[in-house]
C-alpha cells in the first residue's frame, strides 16, 4: 500500500494531570499504557526520528505531521521537550516535520509559549463547553472541574497568536449528548473568541452498550451546532466537520480534500511512548489486535506496518463499502464515518456508522443550505455521484 501523507500521533506522555471519565486512552479498556514509560525516553525519540526519515525517503514524503499527544504532553519537562524537538529536527533530511500538540491547556505558561514559538509547534486545546458541560466529565485528579485552568491556558495561547508568535489555537470538543450544541458553539465563539474548532462524536463501537438516548443526543447536538453555525453566516468561523463537507459539495478540489481527510485514517500512525507502532489510537479500544501489533520504531519501517494484515484491515475500511452503505447517496463524503464507529468484533469494519442517522441529517441540512443560497441541486448531486 502506498501513502501520500503521514501523520504520526506521538504519545510523549502516557499519564495525565486530568481524569476525564470518558477518556478512551485510560478508561476505554486498553491498559497497555500501564506497561509503557510514563514519559517517552530519549532513545525512542531518536528511533522515531530515524523511522520518520526512512519513511520519508521510502515513500517520497516532503513533510510529516507529528502530533505530540498524551495523556497530557505538557507533563514532559520543558528542557526535555525542547531537547526532543531539537533531536527530531536533526533527522530532517529532504523532508520537514510539521509539529502540532494537543493539550488540556492546564499547564500552559509563558515558557511553554516561547517553546511553541521557537519550534513552530501548533497547539490545539481540548475543551467540551462552558463549565456546566465541561466540568461534568473533564475533572482534575481531585475531582475538581478543569474549565477555569483550561480557559486560562487557552487565553494565553490566543494572546500569543494575536501577537503573531504562534498559530491560532483551535478547540477540540467531545460531544456531550445531553448538552445543547448551539449553546456550546456560541460559548466558544462569543465568550472565548475561538474561530477554529471541531466536534468529536464519542468513541463507541457497535460492541459498546450504548443507551439509545446517547446516540439520539449526539445527533441532536450535531444538528443544533450546525444550525447555529449556519445562522451565524460568518465564514471566518470554521468547524472542521461542517466546513469541509460544505466546501466538498460545491467544489471538486474541496471534495478531493475531504477524500484526503477520510484517507487520513489510513495515514495516521500511532507511536506509543515505548516506540510501539499502531493505527490511530482510538482503535486500540476496539480490539486488542490494534493495541499490540508487535512492531516498533526501533526495528521496523513504515512499510512493515502498512503491509501488516491488521493495518490492511483498517486501511481497507476507507475504500470498501459496508453492506448497509451500498445504496447510500452520501457515501462519497461519508465513507461510513470514522473507523471506530464502524467496528464490531463480529463483522470488523463491515458496518455503517453508529451515528448514520445523524450523519444523514447533517449532510441533508448542509445540502439544503447550499440550495437555499443558490447552488443548483443538480450540481450537488453531480458532485456526490461523480
Ligand atoms: S450516511 Fe450512513 S449509510 Fe450513508 S455512507 Fe454514511 S454511514 Fe453509510
């Protein structure tokens, strides 16, 4: 299998200063993190640098996105983090790393911002909504809400971005099925001044026991958010899940980008703090096969991972239509959603998305918005069919 992009999610810290009760990484059933180093050792950083350089050479990649992830990546000491960035940059030979980092924001301070500026690290912050929503699940180790500390960190990052020192921090938000999506969205935009965000549907598989109101609640949240976003008519506010789909329905180039985004799941490589390789890490909780593949950056090349049967199985998920999606008009922009939401132990990825009904509503509403604003329905239909 060939790839055109490579995104590496690098678990530099497999511990956290928060204890969010829905966290797939610590509480999703995969406990391999307990056997891994809490912080990535220097040797693994160098092994990863060499692995990435081999991958860039073998697959003709000019850039590799490297997302510093956790647990909480800012639990690493600042000198060690700087040293890690220097070490990784030393392997850039004919390719360039794009550094990004996903944080809960609690530990952000001026020194961290200096480091992000120096090493061009693009920060993203995790927050689920106003305190009444966020602090239901995103708690610190003493059980206290994390909203105030996260927002303090977010504001520091926003200030540095306004000064042109770092890129503007986006928000990543896990949908609370019982919250009002419109209120969460308006809080992010009006109260926090956020312009880029994405909403994640909770990480369930078809094997999870999920009460029906949870699924319906997620669908309701998505639609409320979508209506609030469309009503705002502010092109500067981007919600990735909506913005990309809207563009794809009118612009063939954007449609290609959506395909790239869907294909991204085939180019997301997870690297644990011990150097173990695997697919994007929400799949770890779906089946132990995805958590321990027996491959490591110290001994293996990217090709070993791409050619393994376990990898192939999840990579095929993006191109092979599940039975239930075979006659669906939305397949081209949907591809049955995220792989984790298609998975069951009995049928692998041969399932439609758990959130299928909500996805269909979302696509239909985006299409209707375009038609109301002058795009011929036939153009959209052509784009979806071609
Ligand atoms: S909307 Fe549902 S049926 Fe259609 S492609 Fe997506 S998951 Fe499959």
